[in-house]
C-alpha cells in the first residue's frame, strides 16, 4: 500500500501521542482506584474503632465480657443510612452481634492472621453468609482488637457495598473517556500540523527540483535551521549553483563556437571573393594586359593570406589543446629582439616609428625558441601596426628568481577598457575600421600569443589608454 508521506508522518505522530495518553490514562485509573479504596478503608476503620469503644465490654482480665446494646443500636442506625453494615465477633470466631443470618463468616486462614494482629481488607467480598446465601459484593475491613498481652478480645468487620465505590469509579472513567476523545482529536490536529510542516518543507525542495528540470536555475530553497531537511535543502542549492554554472558554460561555449564559425567564414570570404573576381576577369579577358601581372600578384597575396589564416587557426587549436611540444631552452632575449627589429625595421620606417631597445645582453628567457619569437613578433608587429610616427620601446629583465619580464610599449592609438577585455579572443578587432591594414588583419595574433604564454606557464598583461599608447607585459617563469 502506498501511503502519502503526510499520512505516514501523521500516523507516526498520532501513535506516539495517543499511546502516551493511553498509558497515562490507565495509570491514572489504577491510581485513583487505589486511592478510593484506601480512603474507604480508612473511613471503615474509623467506624470499627468507634463501634469497639462504644459497645464492647472488656472485663478486668482484658477479656471480652459482652456487648452494650443501646450505644450500638444508635451507631447501627446511623451507619445503615449509608448502607454500611458491621459485625462483631468474639474471640472464638462466633458472631456476637448482630444476631441475624446475613452476617458474613470469617475463614480460618483469615482468623489466623487476625490473631496475629493483622488488619484485613477485602475488595468486592462475596463471602457467603451464615446460611450460605450470596450477598451483594462489599468491600470490608476486618480489624482485630487485642489487650496488652496480645490476646484477642474481639474482631470487628465493617463493610460498605462496592456499588458505592464503583459508581465513583465509573464517574472517573467517564470523565477520562471524554478526556481521551478530546486528546485523541487534539493529537490528530497536532499530528496533522507537524506532518504538514515537514512535508511542506520537502515539497518546497520538490517544486524547486521540478523547476530546475524545466531549465529554470534561478531557484534557491530557503534554509533556516540545521536539521536533515535543511541539510538537504542547502546541498540542493549547491547542486543548483553548479548546474547553473555548467549550463552557462555550455551556453557560452555554444555562443563562442557560433561566433567562431561566423568569423572564420567571414575572414575567408573576403580573400576568396577577391580571387574569384580576378579569376573571372582573367577568364573573360576583362583585365587589361598591363594589369594582369598585378592581378596575379594580388591573387597570390590573397592565397597566402588564406593559407596563413588556416595555419593560424590550426596553430591556435593545437596550442589550446596542448598538442604542441615546447622545446624549452635558455634564450638570450637581446638576440631575439635584435633579429625582430631588423625584420620589422622596414615596416616601422613606413609608419615613421622608431624603436628604443633596452635589453641587457645577459637577460635570458626559458622558452621554446620559435614560440618565443612568435610571441614577440606578434606583439611588436601590433605595436607598429597601431602606431604612426611614434616610439616603440622594448625592455627585458630577469628578476631574482630568473623569471623573464619583457615589456613592449608604443605611443599609438591605444584601446579602451572594453576593447582590452576582448583582446585575447579569436577574431577580435577593437575597431572594425582597423582591418585590412597591411599587416595582420584577422584578429588571431593576440589569441595565439595568449595561448602560447599560457603554455609556458607565464602571464601576459595589457594596459592601454585610448589615444596615448599601449603596453604589453609578458612574464615567463625561469628554469626550475
Ligand atoms: N599595440 C596595440 N595598440 C592598439 N590596439 C591594439 C594593439 N595590439 C592589439 N590591438 C587591438 O587588438 C586587436 C587584436 O589584435 P590581434 O593581434 O589579435 O589581431 P590583428 O593584429 O588585428 O590581426 P592578426 O591576426 O594579423 O594579428 C587588434 O585588432 C587591435 O584592435
Ligand atoms: Mg596582430
């Protein structure tokens, strides 16, 4: 059978509460039963004592000498009103008063105890009377009276009908039953409230899980205390957070992939369109003879650009996925920089830029030679590309841990904060109008540099001010 959690919990609470009430109820009934009997016996004992004092005559030897009837009859009438009867026995266990057939007999076993001075009590006594008739059940006290020597003078038994006591008990039981019903009802209500409370907390988590299933990750389950359900709730919140994070990562990756495809297609379309146009022109002889040479040159350039684009992309992916092997040595930085300056001098002259190189001959970098050249080439090429009539300064030094720090500063057009943020992304060009310059134009250079520096466990930083200039700082760790 499938019981809803609410009812399971209710049942559990209810059983606990109701069992407690029943146990207390039974204990209470027994206790009050005992109390009622004890009170009755005390009262009866009092009657027995006064009957003895009023009516039993004791002679000088301390023996039973007879009964004084007048005093006794007064008491008897008084007691009869309350349905209390008494019997006086002499020391031979024969009834001295009253002289009728209804008085109960004392058994031998009882008499033995009485002789020893023990007071006996009976609940619901159905002793047979002298003529063997059954009486109404009574509760009795049978008390022996002895003289100073300890010999029995007389025994007095006083009894009252059990019906009196029982009607009292029934009243108590009736009240108790009402109390039971009320407490049963209250315990159902309490059980419902308690069960509802914990089930609602679980339900809250369930609803949240449902929403997450529908793709809504902006959900937190409130946690207040620190019991198991709260523990579950906070674990649940952690799970939601990491789900949300990985979901966002997936979305970002997807977005990047889409952008990459669009950008790659765009970058390739331009040279392909140019080549296509020129080819058509050549085919239909639409290009004058004197321009043919130039057209072929243009086609060759565009083809080279396409090859470079494809190679750069492959290179980037290889570096990014750790597929390249770095062959690290200690490299003299000034050698590399001087070579690059030689290579780039022509372009710098065209842009009317001049170099300021401050690299001591003993500065070393622990890096893959070709990759280090690639890094420096890209940074310096950019510096020339985005600076006209300015200065390009290159500094390099080793710190005390043999780390190599190279900075390349220019006094060019600079970048805004926003532009700097995206500079390590593939195909990023701070300004679309900057493209199609003579040098790089695909926006892959810095992305590759970034990956290369990372592959060397190094760091690259950029600081720039729009219109003032840009500084790149590369830090490569020394040999361990
Ligand atoms: N020194 C610099 N000064 C100003 N802007 C720069 C500088 N270096 C890079 N940038 C900006 O960052 C962008 C990305 O540079 P990156 O070298 O990756 O691409 P690119 O030079 O345009 O093309 P290529 O793939 O040929 O290098 C550049 O287009 C430019 O907008
Ligand atoms: Mg570049």
